[in-house]
């Protein structure tokens, strides 16, 4: 669901408009002699706003919008299987996030963008006995982030920073 035309019409020199949307899905079913669970989620939001106090604008002129948008999304899958006293588990995921803003100031329009993506995989085996529990596995994560600022008239007109990391981990616990 969403909201629109909260205060005035978009064609007016001052307005506020927004939109939002979400979804979530979950599925669980038997697979490969184990149990498979899938989960997905997304949320999106957008706000457009324009305002002017100028008395020199002709009637029915359109003022440039200032926009703010953000979105997040997560997708994951987990598979589990029991083999006697041992349990196997594999888990994979992707999480995305993005935010953008565009400010149309009369002096200097500017655009800001931020993005992040995390992805990972976990595989583990657990063995339980009456006296102890043994757990071992591997986890691999990839994280990427980027930030960007753009100006319409300054040189250089773009500033960008990006980073990323691959993080592998082996673990065991007895």
C-alpha cells in the first residue's frame, strides 16, 4: 500500500507526495531428504517534495522535486538434514540496501547515493552425544558498499567511494 498527494497536487509549486510498498514471502518444504526453508522480504519508500517561497514564479509553473528513495531487500535459504546423531545445515543469503536523495536547490542541485550488498554462505555439521557436542563448518561472506555525491555544476562533479571485503571463516567447537 502507499500514500500519494498527501498535502497538495504535484502540479502545484509546493507539494509533498510519497509512496511505499512491502512484501514478504516464506516457504517451507521437504527437499533432498531434509527440510528447506526460503524467506524473502522487500521494502521500498519514496518521498517527493517541492516548495518555493518565490513570488516571481508565474502561476502553474512547476518547481523541481526533491526526492528521497530507499529500498531494502533480503533473500535467504536454509537446508537442514539429520543423519543419526549428526545434523547438516546449509544457509545462504543476500541482503541489499540502497538510498538515494536528489536535492534541487536553486544554487546547486546535488545527488547522493548509498548502496550496500551482503551475500553469504554457511555450511556446518553438528554432532551431539550424551557427553559432548561437536560443531564445525565454513562461512563465507562478501560485503560491498558504495557512496556517491554528484553536483551539477562543480568540477569535479562526482565523488565516489567504494569498498568490498571477502571474509572466509573456518570454525570448530567441541
